């Protein structure tokens, strides 16, 4: 019954909720955060200032700072600690994206040419390092040692997740269990830190802090499954880039489809996935295989299960304000179009 209710809410969200609608309750907080963030990353080094100005034009969805502010509102109020937490998280998140682009040799980020494409890899690595150091310094400047501990642990987990994925990046090693371990570390750990830090800024209730860490983890897992669904989608975001398939990444839709298929079909799809260069026809065959064996539907069910678990756990906490706003954000995360 609870899952059906969530499905009904999701259908309403698909019809009504835009990112602007969802973030409206914390609109003023986000505006203040942007000013705070710009001030923190300013530099009098000419080249660095140039790159930072370019970087600031690449505005993302700001889901992570939104989670910080919405969590703080539920258990107290948005305050200076909230802005420090949101800024630290955005600095660390941006640094990891820039480093990822260098590692992946990516040419674009959010429809812009990537930093490494314009200024080369060395500048990309150094900018990422600069942002990481600013994230550490802002915590020390404000004596926010608890926030620093939470976010340092998140960065550790993200790094371990990336390295774990390198080791298990082939079809013989990847299992459902390993998949969830990797995305828990790579993606969900920072989402978890957002909720945990938002709570830290508003309360010292240990039950709330512990629960928000797990709630954020579940939301982060749902977030990553949604991203993985995009690669096999048909209508959600126009023409998917199929990057996971091209890069031979085995994600949940494919894992579930392989579990449903015959031995001969599994062997054939594994052979196709192992190829470093695939034709469009071969990519289409893999996508068709995942659809045929309900890989998307099964993965979506799992995504909904994680988001429902997060909201159910939240209902047991002494929320004083903004539960509906937080719920709308979770529903947006699993129904977004990109």
C-alpha cells in the first residue's frame, strides 16, 4: 500500500513538479548560498579567476545544497552553519566532477566545454585540488570540525568507490551486491553527508543525525539508479547518449536483465558489452535486450523501494517543519528528466 501511494505521488510529480517548484521553499537560502559560494572560491590569481568565472556559469541543479537547507528546516532553522555545510559540499562535489572529467577525458560538462578541454588536464587537476583545499579551509576557518569529519569521510568513500569500480569494471566481477556497494560509496555517500550536515547545523539530537545519514544514503542510491536508468531509456531525455554501454559499465538495469535471460542470451550480451568499440546496431541490441527482460522496470522498482524507505524513516523523526517540501524533493529526484 505504501509503495502504491508513492507511485501515485510520483505520477502527480511527473505532471506538476519542476525543479523551480521543488526548490521554491529554499529559494532565498539558495540565493544567499550562491553569494557565499562565489566569495569563498574567489582568487586573485588571474588564470584561476578566469577558470572560476567560467565554472560559475555552469549552474547545476543544486540538489545537494537544497538537501542541506531542507534538512535544516525540518529540525530547526537555516543558519550560518547551514551555509558553511552547503558550500563545503558544493566545493567538494565540484572538485570531484572536474577530476572525473580529467580521468574520463570528457569534452563537455552541463552543455559547456569541460575545464580540461579548454585549459588542459593539468589546469583541471589543479583547479580540483584548489576547490578541495577551499572546502577544508572553510571548515577550519569556521571551526566546523564535525562537518569536516563528515565530509572527509564522504570523500574517502567516494574515492574508494571509484577505485572499487575500476577493479570490478567487467561483467565477470560485477554483481548486484557489488553494484550497490559501489554506488553507495561513489554517489550516495555525498548525498548522505548533505542530509547529515543539514541536521548537524540544526540540532544535536543523535537519533536525528544518525537517521538522516541513513535517509540520505537511501536517497543517494535512488538518485544513482535514476541516472543509470537514463542510459537505457527511450523517451525520458530525448536520445540517450548510451555512455554506460559505450564505456562497458554494468549497471542495475543490465544486471537485472541478465538475471532474467537464458544462458545463451547472457553469453551473447556479455560478448557485446566486452567490445571496446560498438556499432550503433550492437548498442541498440543491448538496449533492446534490457527492455525485453524488464531490466528497467525491475531497476525502477528498486529505486522506488529506496526512496520509500527514506521517507518512511523520516516519518518516525520529530520533524517540525517542511516534511512535504522534502518529500517533493525526493519525488523530483526519482522522476527528473535529466
